[in-house]
């Protein structure tokens, strides 16, 4: 399959496309570059609204003001409310995709470790390849939808493609929001497609590939919830 056929196939022929991605992972660099470019563009679009939302959320946080001291807190708020364009661009176009690339590699490594519980087959490169291909679901289509919503609402907070839409009044740090926020339509779709890829990469039945994929999604969701609760406790 060509590069263009793989991108289209992820959405319309996932079984065939992911089998090809596992068997021939060599074009992986092009997919990785595309994923990182999509991450950079989305981060750049969301950055000014995210900074504004963060400043609004912290403005009346007495606990942080007491911890930092008024002078340091005021300086931080000034930076957040009036971020330098160069700083935003650097974080969005360089730091964000760099972290995304490292995080994807770590995810692939964990998937390889978990996959070895199901099979003695499998190697890092095929697993990384199918993960990147599946990531197109969320990184291309998912981020496109989220970017449009952010631009319409002029805010990142409460802009979601998850079940958190069912609780529009919930605080983003509440347990309800954290739980519902993990059930994201594009993430569920992505991990369904990833199941085809893992089955091919580890040479296991499709059912086991799906179990492995969604078990990894559940573990990832649990970590996100734990980090969200930790952040809430730190912010008071």
C-alpha cells in the first residue's frame, strides 16, 4: 500500500491497512512526521485559548497565591494572561510534538511488553508502526474536530469529544468530568483500529488483539484520572 492508501485505509479498511503496517513498518518515518506535524498545528491553534483558560482558573486560587507569594503569583499571572507569541510558538511547534513523539515511543514499548503476555511474536518496530497508524484517527480527525470547537467557543475548557459533553456544568477537575472525559469517541475508535494492528503485529487472534488494545486504553485512562486527581489536590 502507498502512503496515501494507508492514510485512507486507516479509516475505511483498518484490517488490511494495519496488517500492511505491521508487515511493512519501514515507511514509519513519514507517518511519524505527519503525526508530529498534526500535533504541532493543533497545539498552536489551542495554545492562546489554553493559556487564557489556565489564567482564569488560577486567578482566584488562594492556596497557590499563599504558596507562591503575591509578587511571584502576580508575575506568573501576567505571563499567562499576556503570553509572548514567540514562547507560545516554540512550545506549540517544538516542545509539544517532541513530547508527543517520546510519549508515543513509550506507549509502543509498553504495548510490546503487554503483548508478550499474549504471544512470543512481535517486535518494537511493527508495534510502533501500528500505533502511529491508529493515532491518525485521533490526531487527524479528532484534533480537527476539537480545533474547530475551540475556535468556535474561544476556549479549550469544556471543549470535548468525550462523554464529558453529558455533564456541561461539571468542573474539569471533578471526578465526574475526569471519568467521562476518558470515554472519548475518537480514542475509542483509535483503539479499535489499533486492535487490528496488534493482532497482526503479535500474530494473535483478532479477539486477543482487541482485548490487548482496550486493556491498554483502560490502563491509560486510569493513569489520566489519577494524574487529574493529583493535580486537583495540588491546586486545592
